[in-house]
C-alpha cells in the first residue's frame, strides 16, 4: 500500500497517535492502565509512577486527547481507562505504516 492510498485525515490521525506515545512516561501510563479492568483515579497513577500530579495530569491529557484513554468523573477525581478501540485500531495503524497485509479495520473516527 502506498502512502497516497491513505486519506489525509487518516495520516494526520496516525501521526497524532504516534506522537502521543512518543514519551516514556506515557508508555508507562498506558502499560499500567492496560492491566486494569476498572477506571483508575489519577492519584493511584501518581503513586504508581512516583511522579507529581501535574506531570501525570499533563500526560493523561495528551493520551486522552489522542483517544488512547477514556475518562470519567467520580466525585472530585477523574478516573482513566484504556480506550478499548485503541486496542484494535492502533495495531492496525502500525501494520499499515509498516506494510503488513491490511486487515479489515475501520478508519480512525469511524464507528
């Protein structure tokens, strides 16, 4: 598949996804949350990573904006979880970019 066969919006979305993961702290956050069945409060993520809350919140915002994470308010705190769609869509994006055979997969943003 050639680069020109991807829609410009798809190329931009894939670039946002890869930029969002281009930081060791964000990879650690994703790994930590991927092992959880329930959304996790920010404070628990802070304790696990041993970083200050503002740093963790900054990285969570980037991951949420890229749609790798979902969030919901629970009382005074936010709880984060891995977006289940990223589990299927992101590997497909990596396959497409690396030239692997394309599986049937929705384009980013489609439902």
